[in-house]
C-alpha cells in the first residue's frame, strides 16, 4: 500500500510539474507578445507624434508666411478668386513692376463697384474685377497687392482727390476703383482709357403725362402728307370739272370763279348733299375711287389718332430749384451743382448708397439726386419703376484707373482695358456685380407713335392718279366717237 501511495504521489508531483512548466511557458509567450506589441505600438505612436509635430511646424511656418505676406500686402490675392486658374499662365517678357501696390478707396455704399469688408480687406467688386482682367492681359507678370486707403481707425483716409494724390511720384503704385477722370487729378497722375462712361444725370420722380395739345389731332400725319392729301382732292375736282365740262354740264358753264368753287365743292356735294348732277359716266368712276381713298385715309387716321390720344408717357418731375438736391458723398458733384444751378450748398445732402437715394427721395428730404451715369443706372436697375433719369447735364471724361506720371505700365494697361471692354467679359461683369441685363427695363416709358408720311400712301395715290387719267382719256375717246357718228344734213340746193 505504501508503495502504491508513493507511486501515486510521484505521478501527481510529475503532473503538477508539467502543469507549472506549461503555465510558465504560456506566461513567457504572453510576455513576449506584449513586449512585441508594446514596441510596435510605441513605434506607431512615435511616428504619429513625429508627423503631428511636422504638421504643426508646417502650419506654423505657413502661418508665419501668411503673416509676413499680409504684413507686406495687407490683403489676400483678390485676382486669384476672380480669374483663376487662367491667371498663372506663363509670360516671357520682363515686368517693369513685378509687384504693384494697388490702392483702393473704402466706401460705405456702392459696394457693387468696390467692396472692402469690416476687417479692411478688399473682397472685390466690379472695378476690381475689370482691373484684374486687364492685369491678366498684360504681356508680363505683375503681382497686385491691394491696399485699402484707410486711416488707423479703419475709416476712409480722405477723398478721391487725396487718394489720387497719394500715389504721386511713386513708381509701382496704382489706384483701382471708380475714379472719375478730372482735370485737377490729371495734373498729378495719368489715367488709363476709361472703362465706364460718366456723364452726369439727374435722378427724379417719374410722373405720368398725356402730352396732348391743341394740335394733337394733326399728329397722325406729317405736314407733307396733309399737303399731299389736299393736292389729291384738288386734282380730283379738276378731273371732274374737265369730265363734266366736256359733257356740257350746266353746273360748269357759269363764270370762272364759280367753276373754281365747283372744283372743290362738286365731289362733296354730289355724294353728301345730292346737289350736283353727274352727266359723264367716267365721272362716276372717279368719284368712286376718290371716295374709296377718303375712306381708307380716314380709317388709318382714326387708328393712329387713337394711339396718340391714349399715349401715356413718363416724364421726370424736375424742381424749379436744386437747393434740396442730393449727391454722392465724397464726389465732386457738390461743387458742380452749386456752379451749374446757381444755388447754395447749405441744403445739399450727401448720400452714400442707393438705399439712401431711395429713402431720401421717398421721404421728400431731397427732390432730386445728381450723380454719374453708372450709379444712376445701378439705382434704376433696382428701383426704376417710379424714377427716371434726366440729362446728361454735363459730360465727363469717364471712370478709369490711375497710375503715377510716367509709369511704364500705363500704355500696356490701357490697351488691356480696351480689350476687356470690347470683350464679353465686360457684360458678364456688369451682370455679375451690377445686376445689369441686356434688355433695359429701367425706363418703362411708352414710345410715341410715329406720324405717317407720304411713303405710307404712295401706292394708293399712284393707283388713284392712274384711274383718273384713264377716265379722262376714256371720256375723250367716247366723245370723239360720238362726234364722228353725227352726219351733216344735206340741203335742197345740193339735190
């Protein structure tokens, strides 16, 4: 028994040793696996940290570069947003100004032309778009740096005259904006070819007018047509007098002055009063043709006269004095109103946007607004149903870009502006920024009907003249035949 118990104990001990060794082997395997996994995870984590560090460094370097660029330019690259990706096309010629500092006016209104946000960053606008497209057409590469003309508080640093004077004597500088070419400004800088017309107009309320006078009933026909109609009637009377006189009509055997009266009165009295008696059959044909002509002329006259009588036209309601006129703030128009209309500038009101134009005109604070054509058209495109433009009251040279005197970019830039204004880009930019359409619906004014001239009835007159001449010839031939048929009576002496 003891031997058996000893054998069992040895077996159990050996089994426990095997189990223990197995457990140690499994633990060692797990430890090696964990060590391998930990090393791999650590490697991955280290790689991730290294990539993040590089990304942070790249971001930091880009931020530093952006800060440096912003410190140099003050703005982002506006032209890249307007004409990208065509902007980076390679150019072979060497640029006289690789970097161009472009000064832009800051305005509270009319942001359709130039838009500078609250952070004093140039965002674009119609004028900036035209400038960028012209810059792209230059035969060499020029990098624009747009800078708003502002002071330390972010407000406008002065008038347009001060802005233009700011680039005087500076080589690679320019002014991009809605700058009007003026004589005093051209003394200090050079301007490109205008990209917009800038005649001065008056913006006023529109009033309905029927425009009818004492002589409105004569407007359907021109004076030449009226004279022609009277001449045709006289010609018809003369033809009837000839025809009836040849038939021995007693109405035409009276003295000469009575015959002249019958020339005018006979065609009318025959049809309407039955006073005249027709003896020549050809006279009836002439009267029928004459009556048909009168009927056609009367019908056309009635239709045209109704158009004139129902004509509804819009007229600008202009005041007797321009003392209470509005003008665009910061422009030269205040002095223009004072000089042209001989009024004081105490009551003149500066306005900054089309919304202020609308509000001032509606409330009656100003009676009219005096401004240049592009801004008037912009207003009429939005509120044109109740307002009209009157003028132009003064011709201006146009709106253009300014460069310093003697700038090497001026001639090439002017040619580029011409190419832009003649291309489809101009209309696309007007539609995009100014909201202009190809069909001008800003002035819903009814066009006056056209007065009819002789050309409108020339066919009718020729036809009537041919019939009358033919009737006279036919009548003469008939009379000659009757005379031939009458034989002479023989006397008794002849027998």
